[in-house]
C-alpha cells in the first residue's frame, strides 16, 4: 500500500474511533431517541479491500450526516445546549474530513496506477 494512503487511512481509523465513542455517548444520553447511524470501520484493510469497502462506508457516512442535520434542525427549535450532540457532531465532521481525504488519496493512487 502506498505510504501516503496508509497515513490517511490511519487518520480515518483514528477519527472513526472518536466517532464510535461519541456515537455511544450520544445514544446513552438520548436513550429514547434513535441512535446515530453506524459507520463501518476499515481496520486492517489492504488496498484492494479498501477500494471495495469504501463506497459503502461513504454511503453510511452520508446517512450519519443526514441524521445529524435532522437532529440539529430540531435542536435549534428547542434552543437547549446539548453537549453530547456537540461532541457527536464534531467527531462526525472529523470523520467526514478524513473520509474525503481518503477518497482523494484513493483517486490519486488509482490514476497513478493507471498510467
């Protein structure tokens, strides 16, 4: 695996760990509400597996972003602070940034190998 791709994958895995913890805290604090969506991990993935699995992970991430958007719109109406949602939202944004970087690296390395 390309060293740069491996570094970006490591950042994604770290962001995924933070997202998982924040998701759990949010779900525990808001037990009566639906839990935030699960986003699969990429631990111990080779490049071929990464290219195969990543599109599904991107779709899961889109679902999580939509969930956060709906929750944020409802939360604004109540105007109450929600520290668990803030932590969840921050971890989701970091996961999204890592996923975008990973997609970019996959695109770059794919075009590099096509030459």
